[in-house]
């Protein structure tokens, strides 16, 4: 079988009344075309890491330039550092949305009609064609995520004031991960918006509303995708980071190039486990498209590399 062909048929998705069959389809497609998905997610992940690193260095530079004792008088610099840091977060978030759009293009065969043309689009062609809509969708979901984490931050702060840090400290990591998973799961209800925008030329707000409607009954499926993404990222990152630290000779471990090598490989390991969540969003959106009963549109692969 040509690895560029989608392995999930609409009949399978339409018959999936629960999350189990859909989850099985996600990992079947992920396993059969692993390198294809990795080639899509790796570049945005590396670029996002560079953006985060540069924004963090810039924000730290702004703070380091403020003399001690004058912090309360330098609101312009403080606001500037916050804007730089959150700007880096948003650009990274947008790059993730771009990767989702590319995976949706490949998963749902959105560029299958290019097969008879001399010029063929790449995986990101649909994303570029809908750049403005993707930017707006990314901004909305990013704001939802920031608002959710802020609310949980206030909840945690209130708990600390009630029980005291000494009693809460041992649960701080669990509380942080729990709040992250809850907020990310809520944001995942909007995850089908981008595939819907690409496949149906749907307006952003309509796609966001449709995405929430599509997620109804699949909350458990989306929760599992979020947990897999979070757990896989942590496991992949730390496995590569500490694995290479143990394997590489000690004389190499303290060189600058070794640190950057371990850092980049850790990012790539984390990127390798992200596609299942994006594939799940794409398949769930494809199942709700008006033309989802049409076999050629969803069975054919996107002619992308």
C-alpha cells in the first residue's frame, strides 16, 4: 500500500459511537505514517523552541537592566518584558496551530485534487491559504488557555493562603499538572475548528462553535489525546535528555555543542508524540463534514510530502 494513502475510511468513523474505535483509528494512522507526521511537526517545534528561547532571553535582559530598588518605578520595562514573553508563547502556539493545519490537510486529503497538476502543494499550502483565519483561531484559543491557567492560578493561590505553603508544597506539581490537563482539555473542544476552516471554508467563529458541538460526546476521547500529548512530551523529553547524558562520554557533556545537541534532540522527541492529538482533531472534524459520506474526498490522500 502506498504510504501516502489515508488508512481510515469514513464508514469506520461514522460507526464509532464511542471514543475507543476513533482512538484506535488515530494510532493506526499515526503508526503507519509516523515519519510523515514527524516531518510535519518537527520544523514548527524547533522553530517554536527558538522563539521561546529568544523571548525568554530578551525578557531576562529587560529585568536585568532594571537597578535594584527601582522595580516598582519601571512599569514600562515590566510591561515590555511581559509582552515579549507572552508574545513568544503566542508565536509558539500559532506554530502549533500551523502544524495542526498541515496534519489536517494530510489526514483528510484536502489537497487530493492537486494530483493532476504539474505543481503540487506541500503540507502547509492550505494553512498558508487560510493564514488570517488560522491566526484568529490561534488567538482565540490562546486567550482561552491563558484565561484558564490564570483562573487556576488564583485557585492555587487561594489554597496556599488557606493551608499554607508548607502543607501545599508537596502537592504543587500535581496541582500544576492537573490544572494544565483540565485547561488543555477544555481548549481541545475547539481543536476541530482549524480542520473545519480548511475543509469547509467556514468562518472562524462558526468553526469554533461547530467544534464545540462536534466535541459533544467525545470529551473522553479528547481528554485521552491531551493526556497522551502531555505525558508523551515529558517522557520523550526526559528520556532523550537523561539517556544521552548517560550515554555520551563525560568529556563531551560539558561542551556547548553537546548541550545544544541534547536540547534539539529532546525537542524532536517531544515533537514525535504530538501528531496523535492533531490526527484525532482532524478525524473528528472530518466525520462531521457535510461531504463526509463521499469516499473519494476522505479516502484519497493529500498529495503532500
